[in-house]
């Protein structure tokens, strides 16, 4: 059985194991073992991919397999990966495994919780390996739909409102995506054999008329952009984060929002480069607003989850901004930012959940001096904050430097002004990160009850250590990942450059 199909089979087997489990401990162990195996598979995929490249395989996509689903509509279950998708698959493996660890104490309908969590993750894995737009859309829906249950049933605060808002916004995005995908399909009859196709590789070889691109490019970019917190369609994200359980917040910000950036790059930009170059300035303006607005939004928040949620709006806006620059350096930075943000925001939300479980509040006005009582968690939070503000030696610095350097290489005034505006978010980010760290961790302990709380236990320490190792590893040795991604960008950037 091929390596990509196993990425879908292991979660299915894990769900079956959870269903037949009888005790809470069996349920947790089934989820942890299953997702541990999945994490090992993602690491194995990296080595297999590198081995194929070393052996001289220069195909754009590796491990390609196709099975016909619906012959009359030429819909195929077509899968394959390049360096971009392999990196995001590895990110997903890390986040879901650590997410299961942070959910170790979930005892309310725990079987249903872990099943929903793993079904969501199956959709993410399927999305990143799909080479057929129809199949990709099905996996997109499989990833999005469980969010309603996970927030609505296991969330906190105004969870019904947050779940409904998230679902309605993402269903609206799905409608735009479906229209855009069908538009490409209907206009793809020039493909080999004269058949209409959903296949991304075949579609990339076509010269789709600019009139068609002008109609469907905005649909696809906005559709995926909603998931990537594109302004002004971002409002579902902070509410969803604030009400979601810890593991769901980790997956939501760490992985699901990356599907938006990946879709914008792989589908909207790659398949419709004429419209991307012609209409890109509109979305550059919107993404610039996302970056700065998200950073300012984080400054005024008092709730730890809302602070990180608005920070995610800013960082994901930076991903879309870099993609729209259509430059290899900035686009490489965009993918690095997806990986970096996925890791550090998963770490943030994991730590916020652990701190909330001990203090029973997320309001920073009522907290202080936590470095004295929970030093392990406090240091972890400080490292996550430093990664977020782009400290050299951590993953955030590498990603943001690529984005800013690549974006500023554009000679025209518009792109350079937009880059300067977006660069200002560095200062704003430093303000809210340092403010939160000082308020939350330093100074005297504000509440005497906090002196009684205990530091992290084994599964919490494992979560924090795994994520910090990944963040620091990328920050201190970034070139292997940068080169890993860079080679896979050539087909996309070459196509965009040919249009200019």
C-alpha cells in the first residue's frame, strides 16, 4: 500500500479502535497511539520524498496515484505531493499528536470527542494530498464540518453562537469554492482528450481565457481566503478560537487556517495566473489590512485566547500577502510562515488551555507572577511569544525575513508601500507580546490561590517540548526546510512570472 493512502487509512483505523474501546484510558491510548503512528508516517514521508529527489526524480509531484471515481464526470481520486504539501502534512502530524496529548483529561463524551477530532484531521490530510479539485473540496468539507460539533458540544462561553457563526461563514466560503471549481471544470474541455477535468496538473497546462479567470479567481481566492482569515471575512476566527476546546483551537489555528493559504497558492494563483497578476492589488490591500488590523486587535484584548486569535489573523494575513507578491523569496517565506505559525500558535493555545485549567480565568488583568508558581509553562509561553514577534533563532524570524525581503524587491511604489505598512506589524506585535508576557508571568502573584497550583504534568510537558523543539529546530537550521519548499515553488512562480 502506498505511503499517501496510509495517511488516510491510519486515522480510519484509529477511529475504529476508539469506537470499540470500553474505558476512558483505552479511548485515550487508542487516539494517542493512532496519531503517534500518523506522526511517524509523516516523518517517514519526508525521508521518502528526499530519497526520491536524491534518486533524480524531478517530477513536480511525487507518489502520484489516481483511481477513477465517476467516469461520466471524469472525477478521480488523484493524490500526490510536493515539498509544500509534505511540509504541511508534517505540521498536521505534529499538531494532531500534541492536540491529543493536551486532551488527555477530556472525559465528557470522550469517545465522540476524539472521533470528531480525528475525522477533522483526516480531512486535512486528504486536502493536502489531493490533486483533484473535486476530491480536494470533499476533504475540505470533511475538515470543516466537525468544527461545529467540537465547538458547539465541547466548547465554552458563547459556544453555540461561535459554532454557528463559524459554520455559516465557512459554508459561505464553500459555496464560493464550489462555484469556482465548477467554473474551472466547465472551461477545461481543452484538456488532453477533450474531456472536462478537475485534475490540478492538467488544469495547470491549460490557457484559461482571461475573461473566465476574472470571474472565478475572486471566488476561489475569497473562498480559501475566508479560511485564512482574509479581511473583512475574518470575524468568525476570534469567536471560534475563544469558545473552542484547547485541541480544537490548536488544530483550528495551527492547521485549518493553513488550508486557506495552501488553497490560494495551489489553486487560485497557480491555475489562474493572469487574473492573479491583474487583480492581485485588490487582495494585497485587503491582506495588508488583515496584518495591521489583527495586530492592533490583539493589543486591546484582555482574554488570552482572543489575543492569540487576533494575532493569528495578523500572521495568516501575512501568509496571503506574501503569496500575492508572486515572488519566489516571499512565497517561500509564506510557506515557512504557515509552518512557523502553525507550530507556535498550537503551542500558544496548548499553554493557554493549561493555564486556564489551573487559574480558571483567561483575563490577564487578574493574573500575574505565574513564572514563580508554574515556571515550566511560563517559560514555554515566553518562548512562544518570542517566536511570534520574530526573535532570531526561532522559526518566526526566518519566515518573516523571507517575506519582507522578497516583497520589497518589487520595484514599483505600490508594492513597496504595502511592504512597509505590513512591516509595521512587527512593532505592534512586539508591543502586545511583551505586554502580555510582563502582565501574565512577571511581577508579584496577584491571587493567593495561584500559589497552590501545580506545574505541568507528563503529557503537558511532552506537548510543550515537542512544539518548542520544532520551533527552535526551524529557527536555528532553516535552510533544509527552505530548500525543501523552494524547489517545489518553481512551477508556480515560473507560471506567474511568465504572465508579467
